[in-house]
């Protein structure tokens, strides 16, 4: 199946999409003369990076609230001024300039956004790292990215300072503590303190802006370099338009900002001048309280977080008024049909299932109506994307058949310092991260798992997502994961790992019988392991590598 979307190139098409988005989102009715001038300058610079976005809103609606975090409120004007001071001092006092990289190692906080924008303004690359990174992992990231600075939260700084000698590319003054002080570091607060700002040569959209290292669930992380050139503007605006994001939205950011899901959806809100409420860590009860407190209209969560909210006692879920919610974007990991149905029964038809990747941007969207029609689907192709589903010989598979999902758009990335990995992921200009998928009779796309996770049992292809979906529908099962294990007779056999709902009980024979009633022979798990919790990375993806090792 080749779902080809017309690729729009003419400037008039960008203008048409921007006009439609401006009217639909409401921002077209809130533009001042200063905003028009700032926007015209942004178009000439060719950048849609955060630095430019904040500059436009600082001119257009300077007193609008951009960020709320831990009791702090930053207007767009204040945020832009802090970014200016940070970029200037990094350039003139710390030697950071065009093409340089800086690592961000911190929990969710306003400074994360400021550093990202300041590095974009300088033409450098902001390298997002997990706050759980060990010194050894950080050494790899610093060496591989060529980092010249590290911004680290003060409470996380001790092991980084202790391994300082191994971070050979980072000058002593460029280890910068955020949210406090720590011996052996430079104070971030000093870099953004009021004072003289020396001018810098601001970057264009073709300069490196963000490097996101993939989660590394199968080996060493690869750095995906995200730029914002002019030819990517249309795809970016089309994605925002498809998501029905509005200029007065209040977005709750609870996923780790170092991950594409959280930072991407926060950025969509910033583009239209909305407010982003940043939570340092996710807590299900606290998230509902924040939705009520700030009348949150949109949020992005990984499916694990939706699980956690649904696991709260009914009285706790209904303690807070969440009627302001218009859209909950599920992304970052597969969403089961069972969770989609349960969530919409509880919170209304507000759930969207998003498919994309660090490497390919946002590619498909399942609307609430599409999820009701086909629970678990990743939906329809977003305008500006082309997809192909191919067999192992590179041929398009027929509708309903499973193949490898390839994507082409203007947002594709290169892997930093890894041309071989980039080439291995490409086929005729299309990029694959190894996901398997099929298209149903309605033209909706469904994920069937990862290519590396496919199980071949007795010559039959078994796609883990199908078995996991059946297990997830069991009343006692909270979540499930399926892997293949070696089998002398069948080559591989299916082994399932499940975590049960609190207070629920199910024994292994009943779980296998449940699957046998719903799946053909080779797909039925031969054994099931019941666990208290499935192993996951910080963004909620199940670590199947660990499950295979346990198996």
C-alpha cells in the first residue's frame, strides 16, 4: 500500500495553510502591528525554531503567559529577554557559537526551554539527555555529540563533577548548574541575570537546532539531528492544524521534556502563543489536580501515564474537574485499544493517538472518532507525509497485509556522525525506524510491532502487538508485552509478560485459555510470566530487550 499525499512546494500553499491555521486557531485575530513586523523578519530569517517563535510573541503579545512552572510565571517578553541574556553570555563569556553542542541534563523546568531556545539562537545544537543518565552514558553523549557545555540540574551535578576529568571537550567554566549551586560548576542564574546584553549573530533555520538521542532500547543511542529549514515549515504547520491546537490553549507538559513527545507538543503550543504548564515529574493524581487548577485544554502523555490515571480509584479520578480538556495526545509508545476505550469512557471523546518518531516527526493521527471505529489504530496520514508499507524485497504489500512502515517528508533527520545508520534506514528517499504496520478496510493504519520483535513460530509470522492487544482486553490485565524465545521444535515460541490490575487475580492457565479462544495456534503464548511491573525506559516504552534476557 502506498498512501501518497500530494507534496506541496509553492509558497502560496504555505500561505494558504498558515492563513487557515491562523483563522481556525484564533491567532489571526490577536496580531498587533509589532507582531506582523516580527513575523515578517522571522520569515526572512528562514527559521521556525523556538528562538524565533519567542521573539515573535514577545513583540506581539509581550504580557501573555508563556510558561508556568512550580509557582513561577514567565511572560513571552520575560522569556525572550532571558533567552537573549543567556545566548549573549554563552557566546561572549563561554565561547559557545554556531555549530557547538550543549547537553541538557535536568528534570522538567522552564530552564530546559530557555537553553533549547538560546542554543537555537546561537546556531548551536541542544542535546537532550535523560536525567537518569549515568556518568558513563553522559561521557558517550558528550564525546559523540562534541559537546562544549553541559547544563545539569544542581541536585544531579555531584556524579558529573566527580567524573569531570573524562569530559575532555567541556571547559571547566561550561559545566553549568541549574536550579541551585554546586561546587565546581557555573551558576545558571548568573547567566540570565539582568544586565548588559551584547549582540550576537543569530542563526538561520539551516543551522543545527536540536539533537535528540534515540532511547537506546536496542543498543547505543543514535543522535537524530533536527533542523528547521524553510522547506519544513509547511509540514510543521500542517501538523499543528491537524491537531486542532489553538492560540489560547493551556498545555500540560508531564512527559520528560528531553523526549520528542513532550517537547514537540509543548512547541506546538508555543508556536501559537499559548501557555505551557510544566510539571517536574508525573504523578497521576497531581496531573488531574493541575488540569483543574489551570483549566488545561491539551496535554500529551505516553500510554503508561493513561494507565496510571485509570488505575486511580474512581473517587480520586472524579475528585477534580477535567471538563476543560479538549485533547489528550497519546504518543511515544503503542496505545492498546482497551486503554483507548477505557480512557474515553471516563474522560470523553478527547483522546488522539499519535504516531511519529524522533527521526521522522509526526506522521499519522487517530482522532477520537477513528479510535472509536478502530481502537488502537494510529489513524490517517498527516498531510505532508507519504508512507509506504513494504515487504522484505521492497514491494508494496496489499491492504490488510503487514509490512515495514516507511515515511517520507521534509522533517526527516540524519543520524549525527553515523552516515551508515542513516543509509541503512532509508529506501528510495523513505525512512524506517523498523516498525511493522498494516492498513485496514477503512484506510486507517495499525502498528503490528517492531521488525526486530517479530516472532517466527513454526514458519508463521507472529506480530506481538496482536497478542498484546488480546491480553490487554483481559479484565485482570493492566499491561502486557510479548517476546519470542528459542524453541527446539518451533524455532521460536511466544512468551507473554503481564502486570495485573491492583486487586485483580488471574492464573497462568486462565490467561493462556483467554488467548486460545481469541488467537490461532502459533500466536497463543506457551507460557505467561506475571510481574508486578514491566521494565520500561523513562518515556514509558517497554524494554523488550530486558524481557528477552529474562526469558
